[in-house]
């Protein structure tokens, strides 16, 4: 498996897995109105802006030419000295093979090497598989809050890795 920083040529793969996973993971948790606005064009534009922003990072995972998933991050806007794991998505066929774990370790290593003290992630309550993975890898509960997805409010939880040395 090869994990590297994303480039513009990765946008279609990133947009497709992001859209597919959001629609299938959050059906019943977030409104149909919110999920229906996630067109491929919208998703491509969202991640294109992310790639172009020098303060944000996206890593992609491939096996040969097969796209497996991505992880994205940026500085946490609420907590000082904290890197925010903004998005983690693995293709359906690659799940359960350690891809998500490898991507989390890459972004955690980046945060540690760039002198961040902590790393955070926010999850929609009910996304238990994600919550379980993050906690298994050392994240702990930080806070509960209401999140707004384009007018759709959800119960969410912020998790925190307090010691990034685990990613060395």
C-alpha cells in the first residue's frame, strides 16, 4: 500500500468515496435534504479547495492503481496546538484491512512531527464503527456538542488524542 499527499488528479476518487460514504453512513442520522445536496461536483469542489489550501493536508492510499481511501486534516479552530482530523474515508471494498488505521497513523505522525500537542476529531453520534476505531487507537472523549450540516443539526462528539507520541 502506498500513502502519499493528494494531488489534483486524486479529486475524482476522493469525491466519489466521500459522497458514497456520507450517503450510506449518515442515512437516518442526517436529513435527506443535506445528503441530497452532496453531488459529485459539490464534493470535487470541496476537496479541490482543501488541496489548494496550504494550511490543510489530504493523504490518499492506493494499492497499485486502486484507490483505497483518504484522510484530511487541518488546525483545530477551537483548541490551540491541536491538529484536527477532518475526514477519514475508506472505500467499501477496502474496509477491515487496516487502511483506516494506517491513514490515522499517518496524520497523527504528521501532527506530532509538526509540534502539535494533540489531535482531535468530531463524529456524529451513532457512527459507532468510527467511534470504536478512534478509541481503539487512543482517542478519548472530549465533549458533546450540536453540529450543523447545512441546516441539519446533529448530536456530535469531539474526541481527542492527548499524546501524539503514540504515532511515532
